[in-house]
């Protein structure tokens, strides 16, 4: 039988394969290295593509943070737009999507917050009211409600400057109370001239309906919009008299704790009136035992100079707590 190679006069394919194998066998290691190089180049191309994608993502992140920082620095000198009382705790460490994480602010329940600007639907620019508190990002009401996931309120609207209210040593009808309050009001007018607004309700707190109470709360908010101290000269005798309205007052209690001293100061009153004033004085004293205490400052058994000094220190501290924001250049240094 004649093979195809012999019939066609050509070379057998098996002989050709054998010849080629004998030629390239010495270079098998080289072929191996070439294959490895091809694999390495392929991997490098994939890595380079991933690196470029990461660069794009990082650049986008840097641009977003720079935009947030610019908004933050511009907001430092802006006026406060709204104020709120926090009804929940917020820990920024449990949240990770702040536009500028190093300036995200945590706060506690019952802290007061000043909002200067809405940054987006999830974040506000503002600060926690307190001395040395920095400006930063606060979660919006929408975002905080979503985080709490229980449907309850997270913020309560409040005046930008909480109104100062005097109470004690007895009810507001007491001549002793009126005398002490008048002296302290005159001191405030002189010491805080140009920094104090006084709001006088047109009628008794006790006879106001809900609309009139809301109107008074609006007057208080407008009086504090420029960050001046606000004194509300009303006839509320007890902390509970102000519970139904959104005043969020700073109640300053002038206390005379010794019964004999109080009786001596009330000696000009009739027997019946003196008993009523003593009863109201001890009712005010009993409020100190409540938790939490409704009084922001208690001035106890002081002479007038000591009383005015304590009042001045308290009001200066509150004044500072509404203004302690860093300079934009400080922000830039801290960020870099």
C-alpha cells in the first residue's frame, strides 16, 4: 500500500512534527518565560485600569469634600436661621456619610442646636449651643428620623436665644418679688446695654389662649434673631406656667431659703397675703427637688451685689455659648 506521502511525493506529517520539535526543544524555557511575561503584562493592564478607576473615585471624593468645606467656611459668618432642641442622642461615629467627616457633630438629648444653613436634604451646617463648640455638620430632621426608625420626633423648634425669666422668691403679685426683680432688670439694662431685648406680653400668661401663646413665642424668637439676650418680663410665677408654650426659658430663681428671713421681709403684707406668699415661696423651693431641675440658675440668700455678679457671670456664659465658632482660617489649618 502506498502512503499519501509517497503518492504525492511529499514529506510525512509525522516526520515534520518530529523535526520541528527537535528544533524548538532547546528553547522551551524561553517559551515559558515569554508566556509568563504575557501573563504579567495582562495583569498590569488590569491593575492600571483599576488604579485609574480608583483615582477617579478619589478625585470625586476630594472634590465633594472641598465643596463641603467651602460651604462650611462661608457659613461661619452667616446668621443663625433656626434653632432646635434635640429630643434624641446622636453619635456621629455610628454614621458614615457626612460630607466632611472630620466636622460631623455629635450631640445629646436636650442639647440646643443652631442651624445656619441647609447643605442638602440630609445635612445642615450649624453647631451645638455651648462654649467652645465648633461649627460643623448636623443631621437634618429627615435623616435623623430615618436613623431612629421609630417615627418619633427628633427635634423640637426653639427660639434662637432662649428667653430669660425671673421667678421667686414668691409669686409675681408679691411686693418683695416685684422689688427684687425690678432691681435685677435695671442692672441687666445697664450692664448689657445694646445686647438685651425685653419682651413684655400684652396680657397675663394665665389668660392667654393657644394662639396668643404662639404669638408671644414668635415675638420671643424675633427678639433673639440677632443673637441678643432676650428677657421675657411676664407674670409667670412657676415653671409649670410656661410648660405649654415653646418658650424654652432660662429660668433664674431668686431664693430666700430661711423662713425667718422671708417672714421678716414679708412683714408689710397682711396676714392672709403673707401666708399665701410663704406657701408660693415653698412651692417654688420644692421645684428644686424635681428631676430635672427647671431652674437654669439659682441665686440663694445673696446680697444685691453678689446676686448681680452671679447673674452677670451666667448671662455672659450663655452669651458666649451662642457665639463660640472658629475662624475660617483655623478650620483650614485644622483640615490640612
